[in-house]
C-alpha cells in the first residue's frame, strides 16, 4: 500500500453488492468492533473506508471485506491530514465518521494511584484522536447532506453510576462524551448528528471473553451511523436506547 494509502479490491466486491452512495470512515477497524462496523455498513451499501494504524492490517482487513483501506493512526497529525486530503480527493465529502479506535482498559489501575503517563497516553488515542480527526474531516462532513458522527464511548464514562477503577479509560470516555455534546451543539445548525454510543460489553481483545457477540456491539454503533435526518443529536445510547450521562 504505497504511502500508507490505497484501495483493496476497489469497487469490485462490495459486501452487499449495492452502493447507496454513502461514504463512511471507521477508525481502528482492523479488528474488533470497528471491523464488524465496516462489514455491517458495507452490507448496507455504504462505500466504506476501513482505517487502521498499520497499513498492512488495514489492507488485509479491507481486502477481506472488499472495502477501501487507508492507514490512520489517530494520534498522528500527519496521518490525519493525509487521510483528510485523500478522502477529499476520492469522494469530495464524508457522510459518516465512526470514531472507534481506543486503548487502555486499565483494570490494573485505581484513580488514587494511577500512573498519569498511562492516563495521558490513553487520552491521546481515546480523546484527542477523535477530536483531531473530526476537526480535520469537518469540511468534508459539512459537504454531506446527511452527516453523522459516532463517538464510540462506554458506559464506563457515565458519571451517574460511576465508581472507581479503570481511571485512564474512564476519564478519556467521560471527556469524549463532553466532546460529543460540544460538537453536537456547534454542528446542530449544520444538520450534522453527533452522538456517543456504548457497544455494551463485547467479546473482543479489549472486552475479553464473556462479552456479547461483536455483531451485536457493532449494531449498536451502526444504529447511530444510520440515523434519519430527524434523529437525535448530542445523545448517549446503547442499542438505540438512551444511557444516563
Ligand atoms: N469491547 C468492549 O467490551 C467495549 C465496551 C465498551 C466500549 N468499547 C469501545 O468500543 C471501541 C472498540 O473496542 P474493541 O473492543 O473493538 O477494541 P479492540 O479489539 O482492542 O480494538 C481496538 C482497535 O483500535 C485500534 N487502535 C488503537 N490505537 C489506535 C490508534 N492510535 N490509531 C488507530 N487505531 C488504533 C486497534 O488497532 P491495533 O490492532 O493496531 O492495536 C484496534 O483496531 C473502543 O472505543 C472501546 O472503548 C468496547
């Protein structure tokens, strides 16, 4: 994949064999929930840009689904700028952005003793990553008639029932929810719907064994990515139902 970008089986075998013209981009999509979100969106007829921080992983996963691939490390200003440029050149707009990539479910830490370097590192991917990417892609989202931004969050970031533990992860998701609220308010007049979604406890590398199937977790995300124009904005949902902030 030259320069970290490229296409895999471009246009040759879209999963659903029908293209509804919607252009969707998903971060952290080489495995787990992101990969399955790409599969489900492609099955709905979206033109999907599957991104991953490894060019090889992006290409391999995109090849399997018959979607397009781009290398994107959400912590890299250079990657973000290149992807925005590439999406502009290929499509001239973006309809759906799914900020899915995340790290550091730090079950080994407590807030009272947490290593703040770990907290900062998590925020770089889980908070500043989606924030910088959404800013960079905003001109392309504004060019869409039906733009949707989905920030994949977690009920761990709900203040209402919050206890202790997983401090790096939890703080990053609380702040991501704040970003959802601010972007939703600032983009309401533009008709861009911005929501946080919890996929539930899902059996992925992050979630571990015992969680629900990845198909179900991804469907929770796809719901917010495919809202009608009169759908909600500035909300926090799981499986289409509101969660308390
Ligand atoms: N699984 C659960 O039970 C659960 C529950 C609530 C919320 N969530 C949320 O759901 C989302 C997906 O979780 P998951 O369970 O699918 O996690 P996962 O299996 O650990 O996958 C995480 C993905 O993020 C990518 N990633 C990490 N850092 C990145 C970066 N800097 N730039 C781009 N991509 C990066 C990883 O890429 P590499 O392969 O290169 O590492 C991987 O593709 C996350 O936002 C998570 O917080 C999950």
